[in-house]
C-alpha cells in the first residue's frame, strides 16, 4: 500500500468515476485501475462494484474510505513536518567565537549576511577553542572564527582567511612611563605586571616567543592568567597591568580608549573562518562571503 494507491482510491470513491479520477490526478485510466487492483489484492477485499454504466463502493470500500482519509492525512502531515524541520535546519547558522570582542566584527558580517539571506536564523556560541572545534566536528556548530594555527595542520577542516594580525601589549592610558610607540619589545615589558590568556585559550602563542616569555616570569604577581579576553581587558582598564592579547580580540573601542602597541616578536596570525569539511549547511557559503566583505573594512 502506498500513497498513490490511496489517492487513487479516495478520488474514485469521491467521483465514482475512474476516468474523472484519472483526469484530476493527471494519470491514465488504466493506471488508476491498476492502483485500485493492487490495493484490493493487498487488502483481499473488493472495494468497488463496477460495470460499464456505474461505479459504487462496496460495504468494505465504505469502511476503508474513512480509514484511508485518516491514513493519507497522517502521511501528508508527517511529510510536512519533516520538510519544515529540513527547512529550519537549512536556515539555521550556528557560529562559534572565542571572545565577546569578536562580536563587533561578527555584527557587521551578520548585517551583510542578513541582506542576502533574510530568512536565515543565526545563533552564536562563545567558548574556548578546544570546545568550539569539538562542537564543529560533532555538527553542533557550522563555522568558527579563529586563527589558522589552532587547527594544528589538521586536514579535517577548511580555513578561509579574513585578515592577518599580530599580538600586542595593551596599556592603561594612565600607566606611568608607558611607551608611546606603536611597537614594543618583550624586553621593554619585563618590569611590568602582565595579564594574559591561558595557553588553551590562545593556541597561537603556545610555542612562540611570547608564550615562552610569559611562562618564564615565575612570580604570580608578574603574570596573571585569565580565561577570556574580556577579563584581561577588565583588569587592564582597572590599571592592574599590561594585557598581552592577539589583535583579533580587540574591538575598535578598545583600540581607541587603550594604548595598544604591536609586540615586535609576535608571529603573524592568520585569522579567519573554520568549517568542518563534512558540513553541508547551505548558509555557510553566504556567511563566508559576507564576513570576507566585512573584513575589508574592519
């Protein structure tokens, strides 16, 4: 028993005519007759009394008519629910990022994305990189903002570069004897209390000279580690020390209010969008295009 057989039965029962049912279903009369016969064979009952002049339902046909209506309605509702779920899934765009500071870039990219995809439904998750990558691989996220280096050369992901940057020292505006230049060396930072991210939250620094410098300062009073960039900046704003952060976590407001100097020993950070190669979300391509356009003015 299939939906086509049930549709044919219901239309013949309502029209009491095989030819009219065939015409309305865009089928040939022999096709309709074949479907009815198949249904009768499966049910092992005669559904219609028919001769050259008339067609009418048998008692068994009248009983099956009520059930057939309910069966077809349930099938159509089930298909509708699945299509709705599929449509909702395809319009959902789940984005991951590490810091609230990245939201400024993200808001511009989403504004552009919304112009092209007004029906899309973006959702944002902020977490540390290991968790974000795990969510990406397990299909709980569609795309993650971050540096290429967190992938550690894995070929399971596709990386789209948006821009290159470095790491910088973030000084409170009222800090005595702060350097006024746009760059600063690690040696110039030796005597200052420093505030930095934990290595797991910034994998780009895990093996470079900056992380080696930070790890070599043994006094806990000299280096304070935080779990996110917002906490680092809060302490910098409060005058508790100099922040060591990658530039991609700094907003325009931070750059305006605080003095930021590029660390000369900083490696180049390739920042962009990461997606799992197995992902099939059609919204990703449109969002990448919007983010790429936004990066040119950011």
